[in-house]
């Protein structure tokens, strides 16, 4: 009996306290302070919209349920407004003075006759306005005199899922795929709806459902029915569905002779297939294509160019207003070359040859989502082609789901970089948002970090990366600080001191990760297959540009990849101003140093230390900073839900263990070349290089 009672108590106390993170930043718990509640309640007597379309209806429903949670009272949906006061009006009108200057999806929120009006040009704008209003209430801002207008800076704010048909996710660290293909189209999981809500709440309006290493299966009727079912769930949230396609699909599914994009038979196949899709999903967004990259089929298999391939698909999509997003992540294996230059070499000459419904999607950096990369040289180099920015939210090279890395500073660093292509101020952001070259087709894309884990992203703090991505895709001018503050207040705590502590940890977290893994511009020294942990000694792989030594070039003289004129000259792909900024090892900013220079171990850096001393110290500093993060987190224990606190606390401890592995492996490995002692006051690692190799090897075993 006693046992039963204590079990019951345990159950009650754990359900009463434990927050499993499922609700993300959309908690809408009762506002504790009654006075504050009352000020919001003054404007929440009713909700009214004239619009009958599904998206506007979602907007008013979201307002209703969320406000009910925040204010603890039911809010009626009014049938008319007449002389009613104290409510929220959703107004969709292209002629309203307040909406005229807005872009599509933008909104204005203002007070009028003691009501709050959310005014927009299209229904999606009403939805984004509703969530913006809710965010203000959730974070405790005053709305009594609200008067704001906000428009997205890019048209497509998109997630790319690298989800496979059998439920696995390429580079996914939060469980398996969200999409249960075998249950679809009959079973609609509540998660699909909650996922759509979360996206809409930050302005994400497009998703690619499947991996860019694409199975042709998604283009079969059976799977298109499943895609149709998901599109129907997402539609009321203003989200369009796209598919990644396998370029060899005509041959695989249609048994054609080949998949040559210039062959009439192949063009007909794609035209028919595209028509079939639009019959099922009239607002289908289009195709994402990874071609002739890492073994995927593509037009070059038939002596054609990327533009030939993209334009063939563009022609099929054009009558339906669909678009092609063609990835620039290509790199031929050239043992003497520099992978840094490959995509540029292939794509730059094609500028101006793509159809007008084609975008080229470029990763933020020239190699592959490293913890720090210089901006990709294609940004600014293809003025006649709309370029989509591809970021990676899933932490393939940022410590999977055991490391706390807030990515907003990484995204911002790239977006704020100056290409100088049209003089000072020609930032990457301006290339991407179309303002530099007057493009209207614009996109910012994130490789999703979501999965079937109850808290969606594995590491609870990685939810912030999904959130920050959406906010920055909407407005790249927002600061990392503001975004972090919003997210913390909605997700973790509103306790002022704790908000400051957590925000500080988040803002420093990316630099800390860089310090204990790849300081001063070192890159691509991670474990070979799963990209986990350090493997700087990796000398042999299927391709030279998959090894570590290809990138770090350590020898007895120094460290780093010489990409100046005396080396690979990849620097020459940038504007003269950028070359000047990065081209001289004496003045190159330290974060990029080893990206562009082979630096002598003994060279004195701007910090006053030699390269070896600075480089090795960073690893020690990085580990100490993880300890600092652990301490900071413990200091907010009383202000955080216990289950969330414990989970993040555990992951920080795992991160500390991993940081020590990185430090000892890298310091000992590079010390062989530098041939110098560990600088004071740091102790020598207690483990040997041989031991470190053993530890790391485990991760590469199958
Ligand atoms: O980062 C690399 C990953 C691959 C991925 C590829 C790509 C989808 O290691 O797993 O494949 O990039 O972006 O195409």
C-alpha cells in the first residue's frame, strides 16, 4: 500500500513539475502577475476577423487559445464589431493606409478606437501579426500604445529536412524523422500540426520534406498522396511544401534510357510528373536539387551543365508558378586543387544562364558548415542569379545534441560580412535579400534540427537555433541578443537575473565551441564518418579532401592552408577589399587566420603570443569556458523547470567531457609539429596521443 502511495506521489510530483520541452517557445502559461494580466485583458475582450480563409481562421484560433492560456479566461470570437471596444481585429486589406508600404506577409499592429488592429495585405500577414502580438505579451512588453509595422526581408523562409523514407535523418541528432511515411496519408500525427504552428510563429513559410540525397520514391503516386496529406496540414499555417528530387528519377521510375536533361523524352517525363504533382497539390512550391555532388546523379553525367538541368525542371514548373532551387554544394575531387574553389569554378560562369524561376542555393561558407567559415565567395559573384542562403541548424559540426551552441552569431557573422562587390556595405545579407541586385525571388534556408525526440531538437537549448533561424530569415537585422532574450523569456524563465545569465552563456557559446575544437580558423579536423569528435591525424580517406591533413597542413614550420597567391589563391575569388582584409597574415583577423595562411609556429600574433602558444591556449581556455557555462547554468537552477534544468545540466557535463577530448587530442597531435612545450600555466594532458586516438577511434567503429 505504502509503495503504491509513494509511487502515486512520485507520479504526481513529476507530472506537476516536469516540463518535457515539447511546447517549445509556445507555452502560453498563465501570466503570474494579476496587474499585468489585467492590462493585457483590457485588449482581449474579443477577437474579430472578416476573413473566412483557412489562414486567417488559424490566426484568430491561435490568438484565442494562446490568450486564454496567458490570461486564464475564455475570449469570444465576435460575429461583428459594431461599436465593440477592447478587442483584437484582424484585418486583411491591400488598401489600408497602414499596409501599403508592407511586403507580402508583413503586418502592422496599432490601436484604434480602443481596439488593437492587426492589419496585413494577405492572410499570412495576419497570422504573423498574431504571433508577433502574442510574443510581445509573452515577453511582458507593453501593448497599450502599440504601433508597429514589420515585413519579412526575404520571400522564402525555408527549412530543409534531410529526412529519409525509412525514418532516419541524415545528420539528425534528435531521434528519427517527424514524418511517419508508412502511416500517411491516413494518420495525421498531432506533431505535424504542432510543427507547423512553431514554424508559423517565427515566420517560416516553406519546407522541403526529404533529404537532398533523395530517394526517387517521393515522386511515386503512393508517396505523393502522403506529401499531399502533409501539405494539407501545413496550408492553414501558410507553409508551402517542396520536394528534393533525384535527378535520375525518369530512369529509375520511368525506365527511360537515361536522364539527359536535353532529351525530349526526359523533358516530357518531368513535365508530366510535375503536372501530376500540381493536380494533387495546387500550391506545391517546387523542387530542391543536389546534383553531381557526393555521388548524386546530375546533368553532368550527360555532358550537360547545372543550368541545363535546372532549366529543364524550371520549364516544367513554370506553368504552375513553381520554382527550382539548385544547390551549389559541388566539389570535384582534385588532389592538387582546393575544394574552396570548386563551386565557384562550376557556377560563376553560369551566371545569367538560369531561367527566371531558378534559385541557386549556396552554403554559408565554401567548405561545409564548419564552426567558422569565411562567407562563400559565390555571394556577390553571381549578380544575375538569385542566391538562396543555406545554413545548417542541425549541429553536424557543432557537437551534435550534446553541445550548447547558439547559432545566431554564426548566421549573423556571415550575413553581415561585406562582399564589397558594389562598394562598401554590399553585405551578404543584401545579396541574399535581393536588394543589391534587385531580385524578388529570395530565400534563406536552414537544414532542420528537428526530430522525433519529445523536445524536438535533442538538446533543449538547440530549440533556440530553430527559433533564431526563423527570426533572422524574417529579419536579418535583428540582433543575436534580442533573439536570445525573446527565446529565453518564452521558453525558460522570465526571472531577470537568470535571463541575463542564460543570454550571456548563449551569446558566448559558439566562440567557446570554436576555441576547444578549431581555434584561429582551423577547419575540417573532425572525425571522418560521423563527424563527431577530433581526428586531426586523418590522412587517408576515399578522397583527399575528406581528410584532415588536406586542410590543416601542419608541418614543422607551421599550421594552416595558404590560400593566398603563393598558395591555392582561393582568396582571389573575393573582391580586392576582402583580399586586403584577409590576405596579409600580419593583419588578417585571427578567427580567419588559418583559413588563409600557413603561419609559422613561432610567429608572434596580435595577442602578443606566438602561434603555438595562442593556438594551444585556446583549447585550454575553451575547456575552462565550458566549466564556466556549467557554473552559470547551475546558478539559475531555482528559476528553471527541474526536468529541463537537469537535462541541460547533463548535456553540459557531456560537453565538458567532449571538450577535454578535443583539447587533449588536438594539443598533443599538433605539438608533434610545433615541437614546443604546453605554455604556462596550463598542465600537460594526462592522456597520451595514442590514448586519444583510441578514444576517438571508437566513434568511427560501425
Ligand atoms: O555536410 C555534408 C554532410 C552530408 C550532406 C552534404 C550536403 C546531405 O556531411 O551528409 O548530405 O553535406 O549538404 O549535401
